[in-house]
C-alpha cells in the first residue's frame, strides 16, 4: 500500500473519531433538530430528493411539485437545512447541487 493511501486512511479514521465525539457531545441537540426537520413536509421532501445528482433548480422543481409549496418556501428551507448541516452544497460549474448530509437520519 502506498504512503498516500495509508495517510488517507489515517485521516479518514481521525475524521470518523471527530464525528463520533461531536455527536456524543451534541446528540441531544442533533435529535431535537432532527425531530423538527422530520415534522416539516418541505424539509423532508428536500432531503428525500437531495442526493447530489440534481441541480438546485431541478431539486426545487421536484420539491415544489411534491410538497405543493412556493419556490420561496423551498428556497428558504434549503438555506435553513444548509445552515443546520442537513444539506451539503457542492458547486459544479455554475450550478449548486445539494446532498443530504445524513446527520439527521
């Protein structure tokens, strides 16, 4: 195994440990936010479709159709979910793509 692969595996292990420690110290808050998200049909719909394969526009269109809400409502909820760490934003060219972080699953 090359030195680079060994180093990447060690970094991955350390990051996993940090995530575990973070969750241990913040689990109550994570659960509280997760409960709020699960009670919101728009947030649930966004997280359902946010697999990283849809541009922001396509994601919004799917959620608008699915949840029967306005574009502004979807945009606001996306911003809230990014802020809470439920969505990860990936930039590809001029487009944003959103992916469910899995933190609140």
